[in-house]
C-alpha cells in the first residue's frame, strides 16, 4: 500500500474552501458564516478526538474497552432515534425501545460479519469491531428514526380512523397494519437508494477511502459490497424492530389505542 | 339473591358499577334490553368519555357487564363488537364507504344508507368528497350492519338536517324495538322524548338525574 500521508499544510489548504463558504455567506448576506465556521470547527475537533481515542483503543486490544466504546456509540444512536418523532413517548420508553432495536440490528449484523466474512483475530479486535459498528450504526440510525417517526406520526394523524376500526371490533394489529407497512417502507428507502446509486451516482465513502489509501479497486469494491449487504440487513432489522416495539407500546392487553403514552 | 328473584328480575342488558377513570366517573347505570338513555351536558362535561369507557377504548376501573357477563371475560375487540361506539367525528381508512364494509355486509349497508337518506351513489364515492352529514350517517351504518346488542352513539344526528334526523331516529327506534340498547349523546331534549329515552345530565364528569 502506498497511502499518501496528509500534512497539516494540505488540510489547511482545503480549509480555505470553508473560508470561501463563509465569505460567500457574508457577501450574499446568508447569515450562515457563523454556523459554517462553528460546524467546521466542531467537525475537526470531534474527528481529531475520535482519532486519538481510536488510537488508544486499538492499542489496548481490550474487549472491555471495545465494548464500552461500542455501547456509548449505540446509546447516542438510540437517543437520536428516540428524539426524532414530533410526539415522544412518556418516560424512558422511547429511548428504551430505540436502544433495543439498535442493539438487535447491530449485534446481529456485526456478529454475522465478524463470525463469517471478516474473522479478525481476536474476533473483538477493535480495529474491525469499532469500525464496523460505526458504519452500521449510521444506517441503523437512518432506518430506525424514519420508521419510528413514521409510526408515531401516522398513528397520531390517523387516530380517528384507527379508533373507528377498533370500535367496530377490529384487532389493533389489523387496524394499524397499513401504517406499520408504510413506516417500515420509509425506513428502508435510504438503503435502497444507497445501493442503487452505489458506484453510478456516488462512490461510496468506504470504497473511496480505501482507494485513496492505495488499495486495489476490486478489493475495495468487494469490501463495499459486503458492507452494503450488512447495512441492508441492519436497516431492515432496525426499521421493523422499532416499528413493532412502538406499536406494542401504543396499545395494551385490551387492544386499545394508547395515545396517552405519548407526550 | 335466590334463584326465584333471579328469574323474576332479568339481568340488565348493560350494567355499570363504579366505572371510573382518572378523568371521569364513577358511573353507575343499569339499562334493560330495548331501552334508550340520552345523555346531555356541556362540551367537555365527559359525555364522550363515558361512551369511550363503556366501549373499552379508554382504560377504566369498575364493573361493566353485558347480560350479566363481565367485560373482562372477553377480549377487547370482541367486547367492542358487542358494545359498538360511533364517534361524533367519523374516521375512515379506505377510499370509498363501500370498502369499509365486509363483503357480506355491503348489501345491508346500502339498504340502511338509503333509509337514512344518504344520496344514492355516495356509497361508492370517495369518502373525502362526501358531506359531513353523509359521512356521519354512513359511520352509523357501519355499526348498524353489525347488529350489536349495545349501541353507543356520540351525537349521531349532530350535523344533520331535520329530515335526516327523523330518518335516523326511525331506524334507531326500530333497533330499540328489536331489543338493542342505546346510549345516546344528544343536545336536543325533544330527541330524547321522541326516542322514549331516559334522560341524564353529565356535569363535571358525573351523571346526574334530569328532573
């Protein structure tokens, strides 16, 4: 591999593009220059911090440290999912069911990858585990938040229609099955877009990164295909799990519609 | 209670004992088969809450019985199929009214719609093109075709013109004569009189007798 190492000067050159954005905002009076600069600074600080953290974690090769990092990432993803719908669950249910879905989707797909395709030694080698979890959580977050927002939004909007069905003796499941399907479909759209655009409209980030780092394109492509499959599986699991859990929480043993469990 | 008195006094069709939620009650009621109770009261007094609690759409404590059988001995959907609630604001989940009926109920549904004075053709039009009154009557028809022993009607004639009101009342009177028990939320005292209904007033989320 002949990766070209970037120097601080190289990064400073690229940063002038951000300064250009800020100048643009000043000239056109977009009022965005502050936000652009703050966001760029945040990005740099966050990534450098992560870089150092990963360096430490990679050097430790300690399963416990790896687990802690993975858990923190997963909880942040769950919080983002739970925060998405306009009306939120009372108590810790929103965070709880999001965390359950994130855990399920991530464990299954990362576990599958580490046990079959990638098989690092040891299997918990943070270089693989943390990186995989990071990529997969992105898709889980997308699919889970769209699905949860879909379920909660639709149930709130369609309250009269759902209760009219319940009042005529319909099961809760039957009265909400269409909403459920729509929510899961929404959750799966991003990964479908991502897969159909891959390589034609966009060069996926991982693949581009590996090619820039000097890897043979075909090797990079194989990695990308594996990852896309993992992301597709994780998206599906997250979307379905979140939708089912949310529906379950919005009804009870008498199959009522319990909108009182939302804020 | 002895066997004798059980026979002489039949179990009421619908009975409520100490039914309450955090929002309303307690309510105690006994309604015989084929009788009608009209509940009036200011908006927000708790009239809809009462009907929703009986239908088990809102959680409540206390005893609700149908022909002496406790509500909790059957599942929520089976209960609601027997104590059918028709909301003041009708809900729809498909394109045309017809699609809201099971195939075996469509013919009866059309017949009821005609009797209630719903414009011919409305049954197969898109729901969003129908008038509020048409939607309200068709929502009532959805419950009527199920022929439940108890009907819980929330302002069934609210948005209707006098002629349609008369038609709805005629159909409801027929159901009463056939033994259906009806609880009706109505602001019209003369309607209760025409239906031969007992009247109660809902005030501060409690039921009071109307003198």
